[in-house]
């Protein structure tokens, strides 16, 4: 039996493998937006989790404030995540994400970030995770405190990212604590 073949290029299609670019510039990978006040906050609080997500094939984009405080993204790039300015990506943030993570500091500093989190929490298809202290009481409702166990590689890369951020450390905790509306963080 002969299997018929055809050239998909004549239909304007490309390979559908994970991460392969599509004609409309969308990625086939799940997008994970992270909004934080600083790279140090991200690396300290959620760096291992983000590393594991990136290594699992997620497109992880960390959005940081713009202006004179926009920092070197090297510590985040060590974790395998993309870094962008919050202002330039704000319109797209959350729009295509299947997962959103936000620091308490970023939430408190920007009303647009608060609106983004509230909108995402209302969307049952978007996973929302939060980290940090002093969340408003209404944000704690319906959220569960989860201790994410980092892979051995995540702990090593997180340590290197902390050193690159100027935060020397002897060891990295084996877990990171997050508030989430989903019990599945892996």
C-alpha cells in the first residue's frame, strides 16, 4: 500500500511541533505571564517554579516596570524566561496567557495590574498564582497556599540567578510558596 503525500507549504502551513512559529506569529506553546516589581523578587520567590515551567515548554514572559528602574534581565534569562517591559507588553499581558503569576508588590503599585489579576481570576481557563505578603483580604478568598517542590535543576539554576542578581546564597530552599486558584502548579 502506498501512502499519498502532499506538500503542506502550498497551503501556507508549517510544522505543528511545539514552539514552532506560526504564520500569524503566535506560538503553539502555552503562554505564562509573570508581573513583578523587580527581577530579584521574581527570582527569590518564584524562580525555581518559573524555571521548571520554562523547561516543560511553556513560554514564560516576565514583565517588569519600565523607566530608570528597568533592570538587567540576566538573572531571569538564566532561568530560561523572557524579560520584557511591563508598559510595552501590558496590552497583551493576560490576553493569551493560560497562566498568570503576580507579586504582591506589583499588585499594590499599579491599578492596571490589579485589574488584570481580577479579570484573570474571573476566567476559569486561566490559572492564577500570587506570591508575597500583604494581599488584600478579598484576594485570599478562593486561593490555596501551595508549596511547590523544585526540581534539582531548578534549585541549581535559581541559585545561579540569585548570584547574578547580587544575592549570594549558600543553598536554595527545596520549595516555593504561592497562593493559587489551582492545586496543580507543575
